[in-house]
């Protein structure tokens, strides 16, 4: 049958929606923002380029990871379907049941599982709702809308914190998932345990509350959120973590969620089989076995973070409380201009047009160059 005859037959049977023949995606795709990854630095004469745009760990993984990866000789074999070996070590390290852990391709992959399992289009054809603070992690609206759900963004406060009372007020009978990002990426502040306890007490028990802790190892505040205690107390709480930041394994894409089996039984149904590679699993296990070294590297970055923030505060910059491995400059309409000036100095930073600039804590020389730029830049917030 010719192509024309085939199209005619489809029309006769009511199977064609567009005789023009163009392939069309789901309507929801037209509503998706495009994820913008951090760009690499541009070269500048006489300057070492530094990438401070992706919140990567400039110190890399601990030496044990490199050795563990060198010993892998099974790349021609499929990995463990559910990263069972990694889950066993995580369970031992965190003192939680293995069945309460579900791995994914980074914390974003683990989050996608949660949204796909609990939010989408309801039986009545209406979209479920997912609440989160904004500005927060750029991928949130992409994941939510891809699942067919409606995202409800609640503005952060002037100092970049979650407005928890406003988030509670935004809950409706369509709310299925709430995302709490702590420390908040890109603004920096972290939630405190008691305020989250008070918040959860007012959230309906059938709403899944995801606490995204991609940067939890970097938090240095009084009363930090004890997410493992919260998940043990409340079956609707899900903890989200990653090996990309503190452990320096961003390229290997290893993340996981921790939740009650009331939740994880559903997450396993939507998890991508073999989502964590053998290399990722082996590297993550080696890093967990060397936690003292990981913690020391994290502390080095925390000290650099504080040094940078103190220098910028002394230079009269408004820098919100920084609890991740980055700082936030609320430059609003000057964000793009600042990023351009940084680029001229071989520094790649992450500009969010109209809001501000996120700068990862990098090597000491890179941080020194950033401080000098901020001291001479005239359009301070």
C-alpha cells in the first residue's frame, strides 16, 4: 500500500488526527520550560577558567572511589536492577530498612519516580497539584508538568526562605505532593526542624511531602531538619538525597529516596530498571565506606563558603544565609550583566534572569577572583 493509500485508509477508519502528516507531541510539552544546565567558562587570556555554574564539588571524589572504579571489569554486564548492594550499605549507614530505600539516576531521577507515582491527571480528568517554593530547583516544574500535574509555585520570602504559612494556605483538595528544598537551591537558606514539624502537623496525611536534601551535608545551623526522624514518624514524608554534591559523583548519577514501605511499594513500580549503573553503584559504596574523608572535604568547602560570604557581606552585598555549596546574589535585572562580567574573568556562574545569580563554591583561586569581582562591581542589590 502506498503512503497516500495508507493515509486514506486511516482517514476512512477515523484514525488520523492530522492529514498534514506532522508528528505532534503531547500538548503538555508546550508548557515545559527548558532546563538550562550550567555553562562552561569562557577562556580569558592569562586566567585559569573555572566553572562555578553547576554546584559541582571541585574536590572530586575520595581516592577510594577511583580505586573502586579501576577494579570494575563487568561493564559488559547489566547492573543490579535495583542497586541492591548500594541499598544494603545505605541501610547499614543510615540505620533504616533496605525496603525503605529506592535508588534513582541522581536525586532528580528519584524525584521523577515520586511525582510519576503520586501526581498526574486524576480520574475526573483534572490535574493533580504539586506545591513547591519558588525560586527553587529549576527542574521542579519540568518534572511536574511532564507527569500531567499542575505546579503551584509559592514565592520565597525576601531573604530566600520557604514561606511555609503561604504554602499551607495554598493546599487544596487537589494537592497530592509538596516539595521542600532544604537548603533551597538556588537561594541558600535551610529549613529548621521545628518549623518543619509544625508545618507537617497541618498538612493532610494523604499528601506526600518530599524533603529534598541534595545539599544536606553542607548545613551548619542550629536545629537542622532531622529528616530520618520525620520519615519514621510520618508515613507521608519522603527524604530525597544524592551522591552528586558532597560525594563528588555528579557524572555517575546516583540518588535515592527514603520513605515508608507504604510509599516505596509504588515507587518501585515506576522506577527505571537498571537506573543506577554498576560504576555508579560501586563508586557510591566506596564513598560511603570512606565517610570520614568525605566529611573532611565537605568541611573544607563549608569553610570556603563562609569565607566568601563574609567577604561579600563586608563589601556590602546582600547575600542570603548560604547553607549549600553555593551562594546567591539577588541581583534581579542585573543578573545577566553580572554573569557577563564574570565571564570576562573566566568564571562561569549561573544567572537566573530577573532574580539573581547563583555561584558555586569552587577552588580557592576561583573564589578569590569572585570576591574581587564583587568588590569592584557597582550594581549591588
